[in-house]
C-alpha cells in the first residue's frame, strides 16, 4: 500500500482532476446517507444524536475503504449467482450479488421512510396517547450500518467506472467523509427543525429506494435526473418557507386587530 502511494505522480494534472471529480461524486452520493442518518438519529435523545451521526459516517468511511481494498470481490458481484425465468417473456434473468444487495437496501429504505411518513401524518403522541420512548443508540446504529452497506456498494461501483487507482479512491473517500462530517450537524438540525423539509427528505429516500429496486432489476436510472428532482423540490420548498415566514407577521397583525 505504501509503495503504491509513493508510486503515484502527485504532480499530474489528470490525477488531480480525477481526485476532485471523484470527491465531488462521493459528496453528492453521500447526501442520501446524511439524510437517512439525520432522520434516524433524530429518534435519539438530543445528547446522543451527534454521537450517532459521527459513528454512522465513520462506519461508512470504514466500509468504503474496506470495500475498495476488496475491489476484485466488488467487481465479481456483477457476475450472476443464479438465473430466474421471467414469466412475461420467458427470458433468463441473471441475479447477481449486487442485485440482491440493492434490492434489499431499496426495500428497506422504502419501508423505513413510509413508516416514518405514516407516523408523522398520524401523529405519534396523539395516536399512542403518550410520548414515544426514544430509540436506543444500538438500534439506530444497526439501521445506519445496513444503509451504509448499500450506499457504500453503490458508491464504490460508481467510483470504479471513473478511476482505476485504488489509492485515489481512498483519498477521495476520506476527503468527502471529512467534509460531510463537518456539515452533518447543520444538515441534521435544518432537517429536524423544519417538518416540511423532513417530509421532503423522507420522500427523497422513498424515491432513492425505488431507484435501487429498479437498479436491482437491471433498469438503469440516470442519477442526474434524481438529484435534479431533489434539488428542484428543495428549491421550491425553500421558497415556500420564505413566503410563510413573510406572511406570519401579516397574519399576526390581522389577528391582533380582530
């Protein structure tokens, strides 16, 4: 590993372009992870939320480095494990290890996000008649680990198509995780402070889960469309929040006059 690091020509412009591109891609792909970690960690007492976010992102970093060091095994996950005959056309569908991981992760995200939306719409305190006890740190960490594994596989498989050098991939992952650790608290506080943003984030996770299910069925969905939809929806919601904030003083004044 040290010899491989020393053999890299760090003065190469192409190398730095590849590193910056891969780092940016890792940050973009990591947004999904931060959103999920923020929502799940929000179930914990306030004193443990920061710890859960840090542990979650550090675990993601460890998983991605370990997977990068096992790159040949990751690539082999694209090889079919068994075949299933499709009933509608009679063709053989080769199921790979990657398909099973993406399918399981996608269904988990859809189920978890749908449950969270249901709780928000029904109102946990009103429905149960009491304040629901916070989840344990261990339970939250287990959920974070499961999603970390799925997002790590998706991230690494994407990185393999961009850069050949494993050292560059590891450096990009470390830089991107450092940036995400620095901003994770601000993102989490923003999501948890605004209920509509939290609902939007949960909807994003359902969409991402659905995309993972489609990917497991060998139906490629360009991620650019997904992230554009997320950015556009977030922009519209930010405008709505600004409009609501401006209208609050007017409503307060009218109620006072009445």
